[in-house]
């Protein structure tokens, strides 16, 4: 009888360890696009369609689902879809063919319970494109973990071509003091919302934001923090244009944008003068 009890006890201990180990696993699945461009098709992923596994308010990293994008040949189509994961990592090997990895979000919504990394390690580069109609929300279940890192250790690029990037935490560009930690955000149009902006330029790597159109909206009054970066690390492609930052007391947010080039201002002025002349007649 004692032997049976001992065996049962051992079995229960083994089950407890197994349960504990499974609770701490990380479910990683990589996009392959082997069947189609449909995100929801299991055959397009190395380990099945990625899931949102982190419990609301649970400890970060205990049990989460991660989606990886390591090739430059295909990207999932999210048109008309809303999908959810815990983390995303965009980055493929810098050497080899094809090099790097990319993800394009257009006409759909990607909800990330925690955070995203673009260019996660020194040997990888990644590109994220957010086009018109595309939305990425981070920190949807664990807001404190909703940061977004561009060029964490390797080269990372985010192209905002419209759409929305909603962050419940920081937008961080090139945080690591590595030569390969190069982060670039091209804000061509659309809007980025974040609690704050962290730029680690000035070290071995580089951090840049180039604004053509669109807006960066930060929580609180960040004008003093941003001042040294405006028109240095944050620049515009608009000929003769400049980067502006203003705090709005009513909304409690700081907005960063690029002024139009003088040619556009002249055209607007000429149009206004034409309207005035027509009204006088």
C-alpha cells in the first residue's frame, strides 16, 4: 500500500512540474505564407495561427504567443480582418537571400496584448508598413507592456503610409548602444499615438524620425524633452519645412508635425487671394 501511495505521490509531483513548465512556455510561430496570404490559415504559419495567450493583467512573459516575420517575400493580408497576438517580432537575417523580414498592415487591425519589436537582434533587419486603413494596437491586455521598439539591436524601419499606430506605452527608437541598432520611423501620413517617445541617438547607433505628413501624438507636455530633437533627429522631407511640437492643455497631449514647404504655403495664399477677389466682385 505504501508503495502505491509513493507512486501516486510521484505521479502528482511530475504532473505539477509539467503543468508549471507548460505555463511558462512561449508559443512562437513564424509566418511562411506557404499556402496563401491569409493570416487565419494555419498552413501559412510554422506552428499554426498565432494566438493571444497572456491573461489580462497577468505577469508579462509567463505564457504568451509570439508572431514572427522573418522573410521579405510575402506578408499576411489583413484586409477586413481583426487578429490578435501577444507579441510581434519583425526581422530576418541581414545576410542571405532574401534578406530581412517585413510585415504590412493595410485594411485590417492587429491587436497586440503586449509589445512589438522591429529589428530585434543585431544580425536581423525588419520593416513594418502601416498603410491607409491599417491599425495596430499594442498593450490591449497589458497596457504597461505596450511599448514598440524600432531598431532594438539591428536595423528597423517603420513606414507610416496612413493608418494608425496606437501604443499604450513608449515608442522607442534604437535603444541599444550598438552600431547595428539603427531605427527609422517614416511618418509619411497617418497618426502615431504613444505615451512618450524615447530616442537613443547619439550613441553608436542612430535614431531618426522623418515626417512628411501625419502626426505624432504623445501624452503630457513633452515639448521640453522634444526640443533638442526637433530638426535634428526628427526632420522633414518638405523643402524649407520645419518640425513643430505643441502642447494642448485641453487634451493633455503634445502633437508633433511638419509644416508645409513654402511652395505649398504660397499656393494656399494665392488661392485665398483669389477667393477674396471673387468675393469683392
